[in-house]
C-alpha cells in the first residue's frame, strides 16, 4: 500500500509540473521478449502471448531545454509461461500467467535534427514500480512408481500467489524511439519504441537451470492523441 501511495503521489506531482503544456496522451501496446530462455531439451516457452498495455502523458521538463521530456505512465503486463516434458521415467507440464500493474517515469531526450527532417528521434531511461502483481496457473507431474498399484505417481497443483518473486518490486530500462510524423500538425501521432530492461524478471524453473534473472527486450507501438507539434510521443 505504501508503494502504491508513493507511486500515485509521484504521478500527480509529475502531471502538475507543467499542466499548461498541451502534451500528448499516448495509448499503446508492447510485446515483451524475455531473453535467454530457449531450451531445446524441453517444450518451454515464455515468449508466446505476452503483452503490455499502457497509457502515458508527456510533459515538457524544462522550457530552456525543450529537448527534455518527462513522461509518467501506467501499464498492465501479462507474461505467459508454459513447459512440458515427457520421458520413460516421468514428466510434467505447467501453465503460468504472470500479471502486474505498474507506474513509471520516462526521462526522454529528443535528438536535434535538420530542419527538413520531419521524424522525431529520441532516447532515454525508464524507472518503474509495481503497484500489484500476481501469478496464477497450474502445474502437474508424474513419475514411474513400481510400488504403486497404478504403476506411477502423479500430482497436480493450482497456482495463485503474489508475483513479486517473478517481477520483483521495481525495474529500470533504456529506450529509443521514433515518431514518424513528429513535426506534422496532426491530432493522431503514431510512435514506435524499442526498450531493454536488464534483470527484469526471475524465472524459477527446473527447465532453465532453476532460479535465474532474465533481461527483457520490448517493442512498442502507440498512438499519441493531441494537436501540438514539436512534442515527442513515448513508447
């Protein structure tokens, strides 16, 4: 609760820094890819069906340095994890869904361009804090047991627990993006962004050598809603 209140107050303060600015409200979707999770020996997947939905508002940080922007936002993440293994001695399968809500801030610097270049290019950093996270799903396994009347032993477990072990409590990333119609006066502005988050999640799976912190790569597409040219639209 304390983390939620601090994050909420931080967003309120940020939105109030430059309320007079006619800034963009960005709505978009991202596709996250957890790096280093390939395992040819097991049918393991954590990069299918993932998505991150977000809404954010860009704010001019300093009038004397117009290239700087501060962008607070709210995101909802879903990461699906599945595995399946079968052999002569036993096997198992699992299906997890990791969900999280987070607030974040992006510190953006727009690259200076030649006057004839319409597109906006930028880079920056992002810091985020999780308001809530949860892991749900199930896992089951079986193995040969010659002492049993059935000839095997099996078990099934439903998962419904906090997602803090997976998502941690906060995250940090670096990003770069482009807004193709940056200097064009248009109510709708498309935007494409690529971001990298080191040690984003901890995957505790037998199929990936037990507990390991994994980084994440994310590509995002968003639509900026507004009518002021010369701003940047993030993510």
